[in-house]
C-alpha cells in the first residue's frame, strides 16, 4: 500500500508523536465500534445510554451483564497489525510515541505498547461503586451473553462492584487527562486513529494541537468531526495503514 507522501514526510521527521486512538483501532480485532449497531441482546440499546451512572443506578444487573460480555469479547480478541505496528514503531526508537486511547480494552498493551493514558478507563480495572476500593477479577468469562447478571459484591463494604470505566457524565481521571494534554502539546505530530471525534474532552486534544500549529494526521476510512482540522487524512483501515507506514519509515531510514 502506498503511503501518502505528506503523511510519510510528517512521520519521518517527527521526534515526538502522540497517537489518539478510538474504537476503530480495535475494529480489525473483531470488536464492534460504538457506531456499529449493537448486536444480539443489546441490538435495541444505544451504548451511550448503557454507559451511564443513571443506567447503573436504574439496573446494575443489566449494565453489568453488558460489560461482562464485553470483557469476554475483549479477552478473546487479539491485537491487530495496527496495534503491533504502533508498538514496533515505538520500539524502533526513531521517534518517541505516546499512546493515548479512548478504548477500554487492553489490546495496545498486549501488542507491546506502553499506554500513556486510558482516558475512558479500563474494562478490566474493577472497583467498588460505593467505597471506590479496587476489586479483584471476576472469575470465568461468560460463554454467551446474558440479559442480566448480578455484579459482584465489594469485600470491604458490601457495595456493588463496577467496571473501571468512565461513563458519560462522569469526569475523566484527572492524571490521565493531564498526561494526555502534556503529550499532545509536546508532540510534533498527532496521529488520530479510528475515532469519530464526537466525545469530549478526548476529541479536544487534536483540536488543541491544531491550534498550536502541531500537524494532525487522521487515519480513518470515513470522514469524521475532526477531518476539518486534519493536516492530512488517510482513508484506510488502521490495520493496513500503520504496517505500511512502518515499512515505509524503515525503507526511508535504511
Ligand atoms: C464529562 C467508556 C463532565 C464507556 C466512553 C462538549 C461538547 C459536547 C458534549 C460534551 C462536551 N463535554 C462533555 C460532553 C458530554 C460527553 C460527550 O462528549 N458526549 C458526546 C456524545 C456528545 N462527555 C462526557 O460525558 C465525558 N465526561 O464530560 O464529564 C464532568 C466533568 C467534571 C465532573 C463531572 C462530570 C465522558 C466521556 C467518556 C464516556 N465513556 N467510553 C464504555 O466503553 O462502555 S466514550 C466511548 O465512546 C469510547 O470510549 C469513545 O470515546 C466513544 C466512541 O467513540 P469512538 O471511539 O470514536 O468510536 P465510534 O464508534 O464513535 O467511531 C469509530 C470510528 O472508527 C469511526 O469514525 C469509523 O469510521 C472508524 N473506523 C472503523 N473501522 C476502522 C476505523 N478507523 C480505522 N481503522 C478501522 N479499521
Ligand atoms: Zn466497597
């Protein structure tokens, strides 16, 4: 696959690259994006309604069942060629890569990347919804999705254990957001991969970079709310673009 000249040039000369990823980064690992219609039990459900403290208050067993099934799917999923290329690019050491993700899966880490910030938390980091203390893992993965599943109970206070996710209307982890902002401001290239750019404050990071004159490259088969601020757009899947970019970078340095 040919790498657009402008993208290659920006990547070749960059010393510090901040990569912001969204659900599209994990699409080629078989994980549905938020935009993809929910399948099965949640077909009628808008994910952004399920991913709220209100939904949890109203029906914790329904929300827990959804997250338990997503944990199963994310455990079964494997990092794709895009995840691996980012990890190899970082290891190659020509440029420093800061990976900032909106994804709650651990595919970047399993591909070998150090993730600077999980802006929206991690599905495997469980905590008590009452006392906030971390909770242990939750036993065997589900073999099939279930409509309702009682959340585990906190061993400290008896409260319900929830996924360590940032739900809509909840504040992002301040330290993660600050690290992401610092990396965005110290980068000389921002790569925006597989995100529709509609959820804030995450989508504000590339916009902040753009206003500081930092070039922004969007890798996404489709137009997004961030396309207007992109210096260059590359309309191909991440799992094809990133390995091609890495190969071209290596050829250039050879
Ligand atoms: C907060 C965890 C305040 C849950 C998630 C400013 C303006 C407007 C609204 C707001 C604003 N500020 C805040 C808001 C409200 C809200 C928000 O942004 N609403 C949106 C919908 C308008 N934000 C919040 O509520 C945030 N909290 O503001 O708190 C506050 C402050 C102090 C004190 C108290 C409160 C919290 C937001 C986080 C919510 N949690 N995830 C879970 O996962 O279950 S967000 C979740 O949805 C994801 O993490 C992700 O961020 C988002 C989905 O977006 P994408 O990842 O982009 O995925 P999407 O499916 O949309 O698109 C996929 C893209 O990939 C597409 O473009 C597609 O073309 C592309 N693609 C597909 N295949 C590929 C591909 N690309 C490359 N390769 C491929 N193969
Ligand atoms: Zn507790």
